[in-house]
């Protein structure tokens, strides 16, 4: 059985998927399998996967069911005897030593439930190291996931830079299906509340933000059931007991719901979430954004956006 099962969801990423697959094939650590789940693509991306021609790479096809369903099916189709599961999106890629470094982490910290590494953010063809909120000088070890995340709101765990123990993934029931934005956060949060989180503070993967925005997240959808922030009730007990959990969720509420507030969408749902926020936990400007009359907030944001455009 392989040491790692790598799962890659694929939906209309035909221009990028070969690079992603080849970044797995080119790993210095070679004991892995890759299961690519083509989630109803219409651009021939699955054919690009087959063309790689590596026997460790397997393609599964399904009708479009969303990224969570694709990842869950990939895990189900992988070798059940493989203890560790990694994920890579079809438009992102790894450094050649990603799996080698991840294997080292699993051996040095066998008690952890989830492992992560640093990563690069790629925008306009340029890369920068993601500003994960660990302390200066931190190299590797266990982290307080909520405290680190709340510090900069830059994700310490992402769907391209983690490894999860299979038994932990199964304990949590996999990725929540039907959610189009933040489905990975909901799973990482569940794991972090019950298991140790270990991070290697070295960028080893590339988060490609140059891909067309409509292929990521929820685009312009405003359906609350598909948005992670409206599912925070599952963390209610932890939020009451743990100040770090409370701080993180409050900051995510005010930050992620700004698009809804800006366009006055789902006002009742937003109001219910914001009513739970302790504004002492968040930057002061958000009190204005959510407490001032909508017409005043909308006018202020319009003027702010216009000023930015004029400077460009």
C-alpha cells in the first residue's frame, strides 16, 4: 500500500491540471497514489490526466456534484490501507519535496490528526509567501489553529497544503457536501477542535489565484446554505468555552459577510450571525460596517472603491 493517497478534484481545469498532476509525479518521495476525480468537466481535463501515463495516477469520473463530493469520492476510491491522505486542487501545484517533507512531519509527530505546510500565493504571475500568523522564528511543531488563523486571517491549513490521517478524516465524515465556499475550513476546524495540528513553516505548494474567479468558491452566489459562515452553529459549544475559537469565528463572520452587507443580500441571515459577534474581537471599522444604516455604509464603500479605481 502507498504511504500517501493524494486526492485531486477536477472541474473544468483542463488548462492547468497537467501541471498539477506532473507536480505529484515529480515528487522526490515516490510512495504515493493519485486519484483524480473528474466532477463532470466539459473541457477535456480528464483526457489531460490520462495523457500523463503514470500507473500511480487513476482517473474517476462522475456527474457534477461539487468539490466536496469529488474529494470524498476520491478518498473512497483510494487504498483503504493507506494511513495518510493529501489533497491538491487541479489548478495548483507542489514543490518537488512536498511529500518528502510531509512524510517527515508524520514520523516526527505521529500523534497529530492533521499536518500542514506553508505555501505561496500566486497572483498576476508573481508569488509571495502566505502570511500565516505563526510567531517569528517558528519552524515546525504543534500550533493553536484558531489563534494562528485569527492573527492574520491567512489560512494556516488549505486544501493544497495538508495531510490528514485517514482515520481522522473518516471520524469527521469527510468534507461537508453542498457547500461551495469554505467547505475545507469547516473540516479543518472540526479536526482542530479534537486533534493536534502540526505545521511546517516552509512554503511547499502554490495557491494559484490567477485562475478565473468563477472557477473558485461561490462566484456571485448569495445562497446562505452554500456559504461556510452560516454553518458556524456547529461550533457553538467550543465558541462559548474557548476565547481563541470565539475570536477566530467573530473575525471570519465580519470579514466573510462583507460581500453580503455591501450588496444588502440575505439581510436577516447576516443580522443573526453578526448579532453573535463580540466587537472587541474585531477591527473597529467593522462596527461601522454592521451597525451604521445600510445607505451610509453603501455610500462609504462606493466612495472608497471609486477612490481606489482612480488611483489605478
